[in-house]
């Protein structure tokens, strides 16, 4: 686990705190890839952005944690945006939630918080005192969550002058994103940052819920999603949006036609394609449009 996370930290990732990801089967699969020098960050990304996992995290993590309660509506929009591959919208929506939920955490614990840039220094000491050790199968990776979270805080809240001096390959920094919109201009970088910010929120939720071991274990770890109607509805809604034409293809049109260099011939073909799709969805729409012209 430690070796894998050490490699993943280069991409600001870690083994996610999900049931199937901390089991031996998943860990062994990743470890074998690492031994053969094969890339495995994509395995982590798929686990994080999975419609089923997003539904699970929302129902059995975010909605169970007091620090997320005031921001559930924002999380709804952010996660939904990621389901339809609106990476820019998802990242910009989810980014402020990290700071908001951490401030709520500090308020609930009556802890002072003067600077997020320095927060990662103090979080380790606080978490070691209040979280674990646990006498269960997750005990051996609790410290890995804390190590990842401290690393994520350090990157996310570093002053942008210092961040620029270090010349990181990609921008994952709250200050550069919110003040200069760096880290969201490139679509691939936005996708990477959606994975990072989502995983960061998942780890925050997990560690916060661990403060109350009995509640965390009974209501979260041992939860039975198949018996929960809200989970079922959310999962299938996310699944539908993730595979439907309303999501990915339309966002690709935005990227290729408006942000790329698509020819007018290609754009005209897209217009005809979209008109056919509109007519298939709502046959009366074309007639109504014609009537408006009169």
C-alpha cells in the first residue's frame, strides 16, 4: 500500500477509501502493474469517477457527515457535472467545497484556523490524536489517508508564486485556479483535477466519519446500498447520464467546434445532426420553431 501510494502521490492521488479498492484483489492488481512499470493511475481514476461509486459516496459518506451538510446542494451540481463530462464546471464547483467543509470541521471542533497554507502542518497532529487506531481491516491504511490529505492540502493551498517556482507539470492549486483560472483551461487537465478534488473530498469524508467509530462502522462501512432507494435512484441516474448522448458527445461538440478548429463543413454537419436529435426527442419542436418565425 505504501509503495503504491508513494507512486500515486506524484499524480496527487492515492488508493481510494472504497471497499473494493482496499481489498487484496484490487491492491494486487495495481501492485503487479507497478512491478511491470505499467501505468495504473487510470485504474484509480475509473474507480473515483464511477457512477455507482459517486452515488455510494453521496448517500453513505457526504450525507452522513455534518461537515458536508450545508454544501450537499453544491456537491449535487458538481458531481452531476462530472457525470456529463463537464470537467470545467465540475472542478470549479467542487473546489470551494474542500475549504468550506474543512472550515466547518474546524468550527465543530472549536479549532482555530488562521491559514490553509499552514493547515496541513497541524492536521497531522490533530488527526493522530483523534482518529484511530482502529482494530479492523482498515487500520493499516488510516495513516495513508492522513499522509495523502496532508500532501493534497500542501499542493492545493500553496501560494501561487511558490507553486509556479516549483514548475509542476499540471496546476492543482486553489489560488491559481480561482484567481487566474489556471488548471481549468485545458480539458485533460480539468479532468485530472476533477479526479483529484473528488478523491480529496472522499478522503476528508472518510477521516471525519472515523471520529465516531461506531457510527462510521455501522452506518457507513456496513451499509447495504442495495436496500437503499435513494442510492438506487442516484446510481441509475448517474449511470444514465454517463452513457447517454446528452452528456459526453455534446461536451465534445463544445470542445471541438467552439474551443477547437472545426471547419464550417463539420459544423454544418453537426447542425443537421443536432436538428435530427431534437426532432427525435420532441417532434413538435421543429413546427413550433417555424411558427415563431411567422
